[in-house]
C-alpha cells in the first residue's frame, strides 16, 4: 500500500532483512497488545489457514515475567516446513514516549525450552517493533526483522519474495485500524497545537536558520508583479528576478500569497507543519503532480523540527525535481506562529517506482499565521507564505508561472481544510435578522426618499395588466415579464411563499456577499461582486453578470440598497442606481446597466410551528442596447434565481406536508363513524359483487354495476407506515 514504507536488503551477515514503517490510527497501547499478545483468536485462525494447521504453541508470563515463548510452524512451498521458536518481551521508554517489542531465537533464553518437534527444520528470526505515540489514538509502528531459513538452496529472489510476504503485516494493520483520514489528522494536529501554544527554545542552529531565511526573503523588495490567483480570496504575487538575459527561462523565482482561515494561528501553522498528513497525501494521489512525499526519520528529533522529501513531476521533457527540506516552527508572539522551510543536503532512497532521472531543487519559505478578530465570533487567522524556489537549472518562464501558483496554493488548501462557511453565514444572517426585528433604525432624507419611491414603483407595477406569464424553472415561484422586442428595458415580477420568518427572508436577500453566494457566483453567472456597508440598513452593491449568450457582453450594475420596516408585518427593500462606487471602483469598458427593484416581505400565519412569509419582487431592468426577447427572459430568470435561492434555503416542505397530513387525520376522526359504517353495510348486502384485477398487489377492488349511471365500488389498500 502507498501508505506504508517498506524496505528489504541483504546485510553484511548475508541474512535477508525486512522493515516497514506505518502510521496506525490506533492508540500505541492497542498496538503493543496487537503485536505482543500472540494467542488471540484471529491470529490462530490466520495461522491455520496459511500454514495448514501446523504447530502453534504460546507460553505467556514465563517465570512470572513479561516474557512470552512461541513455537510456530511455517509451511514453505517445495521446502521442508520450518519451525521458529522465539522469546518475546517488551518495555516502555518513558522519556521518548515509545514502546519496544523485541524477539530473539529461543536458544538465547537460559531457562526451560520446548521439547524437540519432528518433521521440521529449525529456522531463526530476530527483530523488534518500535511503537511511538503520536496522538492519543494515533501511533507510528516500525518493524525490523531478519529471517534465516537455514538453507543455501533458496535463491535470493525467492528470499526477497518471502520477505515481502512477511511485510504484508503493514497492510493488514492499516486495513484493520484505518479510520477517517481527516479525523486522524485533526487528532495529530491537536497535539502539535498544544505544543505551539507554549514557547519552545530554539537551538542555536535553528536560530541561525530563521535569521538567514528572514534576511534573505526580506531583501527582495522590488520586482514584484501581481499574479492571477486561481483561488478566490487568496492574493498572489511573483518575483522573476531569476530570469536569464532573454527573459524566456528562469533558474529561480519567488512567490508570496496571503489569505485567511477559519481557525487559530496555531491550527493553521500545525496544518502547514504536517507535510505528510493523510489529507495532503490524498491530494497528491488525486492531482497526480507529486511522485513521492515522505518524512525522513532522524536519530535526534525535536518536536518543532521535521525533515521531509518530495518529488514533483515536471512537463516533458524536463526531469522530475526532488526537494529535501526541514520545517521548523517557532512562536513569534501571543498572536503569531511561524514555520520556516530550509533545504537539507542529504540523499534519500525512494525505493522503486520512480521513473526517469531526478534533479535536486531547493526551496526556502516562511509561513506565518496571525490570529485576527472577527465580528461573527468565529476564530480566524491571517495566513501568509513567502517562498523562494530554485529549480536546479533553468526552466521555461511559462512553467514557472504554473509552478509558483501551485506552490502558493497551500494557502487555499489550509483555508479549505478549516472552512466553516455555513456557520459563518448563519451567524451573519441571525445577527442581521435580530437587528431587523428588534433594533430601531434611523433614516436620513435620502434613504426615506428611496424607500418611498420604491414603494410607489411597486404599486404602479402591481397595477399593470401587460405582464406576460413566463415559465419559471421552479414551480414554487410565480414569474411574469413585460418586454418589447428590440428594447433594452424589461419589467419583471415574481412571487413566492417562504417557509421562514419575515426577518430571516429580508436578511438573506440583503446579504449579498455571504460565503454561500460567493461560492455560487460562477453557477449564477456572476463575474464580480462588491459590497460596501453604509449602516445596518443601507449598502452599496456592485455586480457584474453574463447575459447567458455568447453574442452578448457582460453587464455591470451599481446600486444603492436599503431596507425599512412598515409596521410589524411588512418590510420593504429597494434598489436604485448610484454613482457612489465610481471613485473606489472606476468604471471600465464593461457596459453599465440600470435597475430599479423593490422587494416586499409580508408576515403570514404560521403552518403549525413553522413561520411563513410572502415575498414579492418587481424590477425594471435596462441592460442597454438592441436586446432580443430571449435575452431579457434570461435576465429576468437571473433575478428569479434570487427568489429561488430564498425558497431553497428555507424550504420546509416535508415538515409542512407532515403538519397538513396531521390536520387531515384529525378531520377524518371527527367524521361520524355511522355514515361510513352504514355505507359499508350496504355494500356488503349487494349480490354479485365482482372483484377487479388491478395492477398493484397491495390493492383490492370490487365493483357492482346496477344500471346505467349507477354502481357500487369498494377498494382496499395496504399501507406501510412508520
């Protein structure tokens, strides 16, 4: 399996050695029991199936110690069966938080041994398990073992195959104890986060690394160009000072990116520090841009430093690039944590499977995460990455323009990993809904005028008899349109009943930059959204949209919007054109459209305990130019999507249907039983009732025709409820 590192080699003693290392999603104590308790039922069954019920004897607590003696027969194809007799024991090394299980040939034990067993050749095996605690329910298991079959007849190739079968235990453990990868990463990250909350003294070498890195990266103050970021919410820049004279190739380049994440600075830094997390290895498998990603084990490790190796694929005919780096974290302040990436000059054995030659590259980076305040109450942090990439030779600039954004994309990966969009949107919605319901608002003359004109516009539109019914793609929304062929003006109307409070509906419509809406921009045809809050009831809103046809260019709307309560059971929201955004967002060649829109929200009687609200929208839209009717229909449907969005967000159809069924059941119970009983008795007395064969097995139907236009019928249906 790709999650297991396995090795096989021939030692100086001519013995064949095998080893594996895996991360197991189980507590270290469980793995200790798994490897040391040899007489569990599953092991006995597996031995019987694989070795044709050969001998298997286990002695536990030998002489009241931790020792266990085992005698196990192994079946070998085309060879005499082998017998392995071993002495097992274990210990815990507290200061390193590890458990060690060791085993040697029983011949090294000075006490009582097993009696001679006929029909076997005695083999020998020596090895150990190192079980390291990573998190309360996660551990690392390393097994090293040699096997001597006491024969010279078996070629090395056959011995390698045999060693491979012994290493299959790694796959079995991964399969047996595997859990959700994201959950496991969270558990490991929690341990690192707790360490990061403390101030850890750096070694002199680590201090030197940070100082040199910060000095080198901070010197690059010129030559930065904005880079088109493939990720919403992540700003990227590139520095191409490493170009050759012709500017077509580059030896090195620098990139920087910044974004935010819905987590603490420690959580973001821990995510970045966990270079070989299950989540990141899974992403490698999906995008197929990385050939190898592994952690290098070192004799002396510190909690704040790890060494990793990775092999990145390059476009043909370029060689793959190998990067070997150490990641070191330190706490900068109460709010900030930093992680440094520095190159390491060591050779790495990647095993088989890496095709083509490798070229060593170097990367240096400084990652910082800083806690920031958020009005929603969600813990957030600002994350920044400054990275220097040396490709180990000149490569085309166009390749660098691809690889730098890929490297900086880790900022978006962190943001995605901790994304709490639904929670953030719900808090924002609840906050505004509470303001609408309970907080008095004060309006200036311009705001009152806008509301008054919006209400008058609404009444004029409602009185119009020129609306044409058009098909709505959602049956819960009524939709009408007035448009003259060739004109750029269109008058639209839509209406729906929403399963929510009036305040929630107003807030949902008014909040234009929720995370959900921004994530649906492409789907809804939006190319840009900008919102500038003026106060709790007014804002400026810019949006740019496609018109849904390749021959029609995009349009941009700039609006002032405002909501106002009308008594206790009505709220009005109006949109009108504005130039108040022109200074901050200067107009470009994009065609400027115009819109006057009024929303009316009316509180209705609830359906049981479920609130109801009637929402009506009328809008006059001018997209300018000679516009065909189908295009205006597309624009109108675009506005209807706003209504559909409200309907879908608060949809409680199932709950309302359940309430209505309950009311019907109550009404049925109120009907006098006598009428139904009398009717049933009359049907029983009719002679020659004919049973009708139906298409459904769960129904029975009887019919009796007495004369033209008169007859009797009865049907029963079996219904399963729960």
